[in-house]
C-alpha cells in the first residue's frame, strides 16, 4: 500500500481491511484453482475411451455449497467494510484544527481557521506542464499544511463541478460536489513529510494537472505558516461564491497562461 503505518488513525484500519480481504480471496482462489487442476487430471480422457463422460446434473450438496459460500463471503466483506467506514466517517466533536478545502478547475484553495482570529487562506494555481506533458515546477504545486499529532476536520467544497479530494498516502478520498458540503475527520501521527494529493474525479480538460502536496509539520511550524499567510495579507473568509468562471479577474482560475502548453509539433 502507498502509505506508512500510523500516518493517520485510519491508515492501519484501511490497510488491515485491504490485506485481510486479499488473503481471504487468495484462499478462495487457491481452492478453486486446485479443484480445477484436480478435475482436469482426474477426469481426463483415458486411452481407449470414447463418447461423452458421465454427466452430473442437479447435485444439490454442491449447488448449495456454491451458493452459501459466496453469500457468506460477500456478507462478511460488507459487514467489515461497513464497520470500518462508519468508524472513519465518525465526526470529531472538538477537533484541534479545522480548515476548508475548495476544489476548482483545476487547482485548490485552502482556508485555515484560527481560534479567536480571522481565518487565513492560500489560493493555488494548477500544475504547469511542458509540450511533452512533463511537470515544469513541482515546487509551485498548491501545498496543504497539516499539523502532526492532532485531530483535524476538513470541510470540502466545490467552486464549480464535481471534484474528489484525495491524499494518496492517507488511503482515503471524498467527493467535492457543487452545493454539497462534505467533511473528513482524522488524527495525524507523528510522521512529518510531504505527501501526494490529486483530484480523483474527472473534472475537465486539465483534470490530470489538478495536483497538490500535503505537508505534515509540527504544530509550531503549522502556526508559523499561518502567521506567514497573515503577513502576506491573506486574511479573511473566502467561500464557494468566489467562482473563477464568473468573470472576477481578481481570482486566478488556476491556469498560468504565461506558460506555453501547446503541443505544436506532436503527431495527431
């Protein structure tokens, strides 16, 4: 799995469900493959045999077995998945930190709440690529800062069309739908580092460039970053009404037109 144990309080649970499911299914596969090989050998045509082999129909014990076992497997997968999903979706009543993520074609805005103070925000532009579709500058990707060893609530909103917020190493993603507010709740571990994020819902021409980074830092570094946003003047609430396609030139729609992204010279 593309993650680290303990990265969030949900990662180990998701890894356990995934791994256990594959172990069970591998067991089913071994039994099935073994029976197929045994039947192919045991009932192969021998020298001198002609005609059709003895036909077997309406063998109730076998048919009952082939019906009950899959039902039990499906019910088991459903039960454990529903249990883990309910735990993952359980709201945190009083999170240490709250923030809002806005998806927009084709970038991200992050709004960080602060106790007793106005929120601060960061507005990103989409990833820029060259004519060969190589990422030009990974350091320019929007970066979402999160504190370690903290409980976090993320509110998810869309400015335009359906998106999906996916932090790859968190092993979890959630839709961002116009007019619908979704939430993610989790607790970070003590690992610091930079992790990958992307949109997981086809949202238009530059969907593949709707990338971002997630940087897990200490709470002290997190607070310092918020202070740097305040120093830049990024103070106040921005909401889903700030739509980059309404003609408001004060908001960058996420595409840096100064970068030549044409595909001249490439074969059709």
